[in-house]
């Protein structure tokens, strides 16, 4: 066993852990990162954000998805194998892992593999795969950034072939002809759209009335309409009671007495914090009733020198927000000038079509009693969209009727997750809707959708 000391000990090398470690190193601190998995990057790089988005791009490219509106049924559809998808996925993962290790080395961050167990508030052990104690580490500050995993109830017969969670889905050896997705959240909706684009017969089931219920309702409806056109079926108001493995198919039964048959099932009903091996009680910590580590606005736990960030603290559980949480943790721990975590930030959802939002939804503004107006621009109005494929989509801008201040921006369609940042910057400077009217946008671009939507909303005020 090797004894080590550090100014900053980071448990987990996902987005929060990476950025926290690098920031602490830039402040001249001795940093150790401990990673339980077999590769750097945590779940986000190895099983979550990067794999799913890599698969999405591979699917769009290999199926010529964006060319279908030009050539329709006359276009010969290429047969895509799981090997085609995995080749691209593994290439991206290898490059990202190498980049991370190089970044840690360049910043003199000590990177260790093993499972961390707290022994006391300032001490932990790192255990190897065979149960041997590899390191004893004492630290001044700690960050728990261990992420989350798919929720796997004991009554669900998970295997690596037919009943899958989002992690197991990455190791399938064939593309299913029929896929049932349980859960209309981000993960379920993204994978459902991916396999629909591949040509699988996909049914998505959720107990709610719509997919992605936290979205602006108009955007959610627009998504469901677009997905229905590529064959996805959405069934609302259904609660799963039982999943059975038959000889050839999976039988899924619901509380309303119905049942569905499919070749594969993706179970995407929630995630849980990765804390079971940490022995957090020895550090004086416990979980909230929701199963996450409680923190204050500075991401400190009830033990002030121990911080937590990323999925392990619950929502928003985005790679982008986790990165900023981690960076702010390191700056606060070592007394560097910092700022509060932003009140608003973009949310990107990589369904097909993709979605991105920033600010209030129409429903939230109604609940708060705001006097607001709406400007819309549909993708079919934008010349750039006609040129590249005539895909479905829209811009929706919400703004105060009297002050004209922008209150929310919602985009669905191609390049939405890139386009949202224009609106985010405008909102951060408290821009009014006429800001977009008075600016000149390159033509033809998707970005001019901001100007079209702004004019649409502003002109309504004159009537």
C-alpha cells in the first residue's frame, strides 16, 4: 500500500471531475484523480454523452438521413450493421480517452485507477480489482464526482441481449427489428429516435402525456410529430407492471391490462447516484430522500471540505453543467475569485430532430403571470433549410410584451444545439426582441431564423 497526500482529491474523472482537477492544478495545487472504471472519462465519455452523440452522427451519415427529403422512397437505403456504428464509436472514444490522459499529464495531475472508500473525513483508501488496498490518501479538500448509473430494479430481467439499459445497449451485437423504449425522458427519447432513423420499428412508452414533459409543450408536440413521420410510435399514460422473456420476444405488460411484444426492450426509467462503494457515512455524509448527495450553492456538502458535483447531486445532470460545477468547486475550495452558478443555461437534447432551450417555457410564464408575446420562425421559411434538406423545425422566442426583453428561446431542428448559443448570449446581456430585428445575419443560414421569429413576434404587437 502506498501512502499519498494531496491538496485536492477528486473521485471520478467525468465532466465535473475533469474540470475541477484541471482548475485546481492551474491554481498550483497538488491534485489526485481516482477513477473506478477501466478508462478515464467516467460514464459520460464511456457510456453516456459521447457514445450516444457519436452513434447519432454515425446513423445520420451512414443512412443519408438528411438526403431523404430530396430523394424520398426512390433513394436506395443502405443496410447498416452494428459493426459500422461501433467502428466510428470506438474511434471517437479512443481519441477522447487519449486527450484526457494527455491533459492530466500536462497539468501534473496524478491519475489512479481503483475504487475509493472513505475512512474518515480527510482520508480514503483506493482498492484494486482483486480487493487489494493500493493507496491510502489524505487530502485537504475532496470532490465527489462519481456520476450516476441507469436505475436497474431487481424485478426487471436485464441481460446483454434483449432487456437493456442505456449502458448495456452499447454492447448489442445486432440491430433490432422491433424495439420498445420504456421512458420518455432524454435518454429514452434520444435512443428511440436513433433506432427509428435506422429503420427499426420503435415504440416509446411513458406514463406522462408527452415525451420530454419539461420542454415547452409546443416544442414537445413538434418533436412527436416529426418522429411519427419516421415511424416512431408514442404511447402515453402507460405504467409497466411486468417484463417477461419469451423464447423469441420480450413481453411487457402494463397496468391497464395491455401488453406489447418486441425483440428488445430499452429500460430508461431513471438514474441513481454512484455512491454505494464510497462509504460516505465514514466521512459524515448521507443521501437525500431522492438518493443524491445534498449540497449548498457552492456545492459543499454538510462537511465543508468535501464537495460534490455532477450527476451525483441530481438535476440538472448535464455534462455541460457538471463541467462548470466542477470548475467552480476548485475555485471556491482554494479561495480564487469565482461567481455563482448561472441562473440559466442552455439544455441540449440530441433527438432526431435535435432540441435546445434557454430560459422560460410558455407554460412557466403563464404560471408566473407574465405578460408576454411569442415570435415563431418555421424551418420551411429558411432558405438554408431548403438547400440542405428541408427538415422539420422551428424557432420560438418568448419576450415581455411591454419591455420587449427576451424571456425564453426554444429551437427544434437541425443545428439547434449550436444555434441556441446566439440566443443565450443575447439573453445574458438582457437583450430585447428588436436586437435580432436590427442585426444583419449571413444569408442563407439557419441563424436568420432569429430575425424571422423576432419580426413575427414584434409585428403582432402593432395589430
